[in-house]
C-alpha cells in the first residue's frame, strides 16, 4: 500500500523542498514533458527555476505550490497561480503539473488535482484554467478531474527535444 500525501508549501517550507523539486523537474523535462523548457535540462536549471521564479511568487502570495509525497519521498508538484489581471479575480491557473517519471501511474496526479481544486476554492476562485500539449498523457487526467476542452492551437510550441512543434489544448473547470 502506498501512502500519498499532499503539502501546500508556505514560505518557510520552500528551501527544504528545493532539491527534490529541482530533481523532479529535471527528470520530467528529460522524459519529454512539455512544460515550457527544452532538453537538456539539469537539476541546476530546475533549482534556478524554483528559486528565482516560483518561490518569490509563493512568498508574495500570488502562487500556491503543492507537493506530492509518496511513502515519504517528494515525487510531484503542481502550482496554482491565484493572482491574475484585475478583470479576472475569480480565475486561477494551473502551472507545471509534474510527477516524477518513476512515480507515475500510482494516482499521484489525481490526488494533486483534487487538492488543487480545494486550494482554488479556499482562495475564492470559481474558474480554473490550464493548457497542456494536445494528446499528452496528462490530458485524460485533466478530463477525469472535470476539466473541459475550450480549444486547441496547432503548432503552439516546440517539443522539449526541439524536433517538432505540438498543438496545445486549453482546458477549464468551474469549481
């Protein structure tokens, strides 16, 4: 039996989780995940991303960072951007959903998404949006979590290996 737990990291928790988050991100990008970065992607690149981009946003209260732990090890994360333009106070956006390749297919993504819903509601949000590579293995996860497809943009971004472009699907969920 596996024990999945989700933590919502506060400002004082960030530095302790930085090495594991950097490793998960590096492994995820190297495995081909389309989360905005190109290969090669190192642990140092992941650490720089979290410490310079994500952690300041969490500390400022503009972003929530959830981490998934499996049997005591940090194996996944997802971010919820809660501060958007003034005309969108009701909306939040999912960013950088990642589960370590070695920990996939164990329900971690499902539990992260369930917890994300609760975070959105606690922040007073009624609409969650996200985008994902069209046809990606995450798309069925998002559908199972109640997200609906809003549309698709062809040729939106490069695959992490730089060999081809892929379409992006925009999705939403009313909470």
